[in-house]
C-alpha cells in the first residue's frame, strides 16, 4: 500500500504546535524556578524586602546591630529550610508589619497597590482627552485664520473702522 503524500499545511501546523509546546515548557521552567526561589530564598533576596526597625532602611543598606541580628536570624531560618513567606511571617510576628518593605496586599494596604496604577491610567486618559481637545481647537483656529486672511472673517464694525483708518492715510 502506498503512503499518502504529506500535506504541507499539516507540517506547518505541526511546527506551530511544537513551537507552542516549547513555549509552554519554557514557561513551566521559569515558574518552577520562581517556586524554587520561594522555597529556598537567599539572604540577598530577603535583605531587599525587610526593613530595619532602627534605621528604617532595607537590611541590605543598614549596618545597625539589630539589622545584623535580623540577618543572622534569616540565615538560620534559611538553613533550617524555611520558605520566604515563613521567614517573613516570623519577622512580622516579632517586629510588626512595618518590617516589610512593601505592604501586604490585603485590607487597607491594598490601596497602596491599587491607587498608583489607577492614577496613572486616569492621568493618561485625561492627558489624551486634553491633547485631543487642544488639537481640535488648534485645527479650528487654523481654518479661521485662513478665512480672515481672505478678508471675510472680520467683524463688520471692525472692518468699517479699518476702512476708515486706511482712507485717512491715503489722503
């Protein structure tokens, strides 16, 4: 029995399917790495996310004794196998929520996460509307300017006064 000739369209769809599979596998690899980081955090990661209660700067910028003790605590918890969220939870229990560099995404603190993007979108929309109105107004002024240069756009009273003034200078 003879084999059916290969359809070029099915080859293209197979190539697209292979590319989609490669993208999915790559995405899963990236997500897996992110999950692994959450499971085994590094001191450097946590130093940028925790604030020293004494100097009110992140741990990576602080050299106070309490910051040194917090770093030692974080190293010990990493060695014990705690995840990033567990370490943060213990620090919050000891020092309060102000020890976190970014507010938690719940309750009233959610406003700190929601308001900046909403404000940026509203500001962009307002600027867009104002620019559109300004450009429409300018386009209208351009037509009026052309019309007035042709001589028909002046107020009749103003045009009469202009004619009188010009006649005075002609004599």
